[in-house]
C-alpha cells in the first residue's frame, strides 16, 4: 500500500470566512472561520446545539432547504463562492455529498439507490457504464461482496450498517470531491460502527471528509483535524492529536475531559 502523504502538504479544499447563520431572529453561528484540507478527515465536535450540523449544512447549501434559515459570510470550494449566483445548488451537492445520521436509502432496489444520482446528473450513457458505476461505488463503500447477488432487492431490506454503507455508496456514485457526514454511526451497533470508521479512513485517499460526531473516541480514531464548536463559535481547530492531548482553550479542555456537554 502506498504510504500516506505527510501532514502539511494537503491543499485547502473548502474555506469558511466569517460565516453567520440565523434561524429567523436566532443566531446559530457567530462568524465561523475554518479551512478544510483535501484528502483529510475533519471532525466537528462540541456540545449539543453548538451549531455543528448547521455549519456542515452550509458547506453544501443544505440550509437552503430550511425556510427561515439565512447564511452570511463566505463558503468557498476550490476558491469559488458556493453561494455565488452562478452556482447551482444541485450540482454543488453532487460535488459536496452528504450522509445523514439515520441511514435513509430510497424505497428502491440496491442497484437503483446507487444509479439514481448518476441518472439525474446524466453521468452514465449506457447500461454497461451504469453497471460499472454501481459496482465501483459499492466496492468503495465496502458493500459489494455482501450485496452483489441481490442488487435487485430493496435497499431497505439491508441491516442498519449495510444501509449506511449503501448511503455512502450512493454519495460516492456521483463522484463527489467532499463527503459530509452528520453523525453517520449514531444509529449503528459497535461492529457496524467499526466498519464505517475503517471505511472513512480508506475514503480519505480519494475524498475530503467532514464528519460531525458526538463520540470523542470516534473523532480521535478517524480524523486528522478536529474543530471544537461551542455556543455558535468555533473555539479552536488543530491536529486531532493536539486537540485531544493539548487543547489551548479551557472550553475545549472542559468538553474533552467530560466536564460538560
Ligand atoms: N431548523 C431550525 N430552526 C430553528 N432553529 C434551529 C434549526 N436547526 C437548528 N436550530 C438551532 O440552531 C442551533 C444549532 O443547532 P445545530 O443542530 O446546528 O447544533 P448541533 O451542534 O449540530 O447539535 P446536536 O449535536 O444536538 O445535533 C440550536 O440552538 C438549534 O436549536
């Protein structure tokens, strides 16, 4: 296996500058500045309600779908403002895919769950090409061997852990550059969780990953960078090891030692 690139040589994939988010009159994010490096996993941690999911949803404009939500500031992908007028949110979400807390396969076959995105984005023109995409996506998500003989069966018939890997395969099928994961293991048992964590580690060779997690061990296991959020602020962001062994801010220290949150 080729050795992983050393820390520090990863380019910046996404940037947040002074990002503020409001739900009606209530401010949920107070001016977030963050850089997300490519081919790395960034974990977003912090007490419930601090704004982790809100921030994650800014990165692929999922907040657009929430009626009273307003976003200010800059979010850039490869230097381009994702809220810019020329950016189509559907195309953006193909580049910045998302996996949710609860596995949410479509009520379709395993095959069609994967083929759905490539179909609507016109990615495959022939059946053979689509078969190839389905197979590659399921392989990358570590699910192929378990489902290759039942591709026409419903995705909802899989176990929870398999369904989550199906959702990851579905995200991968449209060749995203960034994958956002919002507590992807919280509905899974420890074995399925270990499987997803291994997968995340493999996926970072090809994708940039941002994961929200409440599980501190998980953040420590899967991420190279960690950002700690508190009451709508991003308090500190550093190498994961540094955050967990030598945090600079006492709020981070309080959270990782379990004093609150
Ligand atoms: N759709 C919404 N409408 C109104 N307020 C919202 C909405 N979504 C989130 N909020 C509020 O914004 C703040 C941040 O919420 P968010 O879900 O981003 O936090 P979080 O850190 O992801 O929390 P958790 O860890 O509990 O999932 C909270 O005060 C929450 O109540």
